[in-house]
């Protein structure tokens, strides 16, 4: 019974590839900050650069990686490109993970 339940929890091959790519991309702290900033907002690269305290160029490189992984989607309005999270990305999962780490006690050495 436990084996059958565990088998039902496995992901399809495409879902597994998507999750692996997403986790790889989000292992970078700057990209994770971008995703968290876009949870409830649509922001331009220059706005994100200010939030992150980084150059627009460095921020744009991170946005390129996130676009290629289908994590963020650009939307052009005139001369301004604003980014939003992809519709199929559940930002609550990222917040839950971040909250779990926020509650962890620091490891003493």
C-alpha cells in the first residue's frame, strides 16, 4: 500500500525536467530575489536592479536566465518591458520554502 502511494507521487518525465530546471535556476540567490519581488508585482529590469542593489546589466543577465527557464515572462508596453512570473509558476511554493528557511535556527560550529 505504501509503495503504491509513493508511486502515485512520482512526477511525469516532463514535469520532473521542469522542476529540475526550475530548482537549478532558483539556486542562485539573486534570481530567487527576483522571483520573490515579482510575486505580486510586474517590474521593469531597472526597477528590479534598484530592489536588488545591482546594476541593470547584471539584473538583465539574471532575467535572461529566468526567461529561458520559463520562470518569468516579459510584457512590452511602449518602450518599457515589465516582467511577471509565468502563469504556471506557483510563487506560494517559493514563499513556503523561504519561510521554512527563515524559521531555521543557525547552525553553531
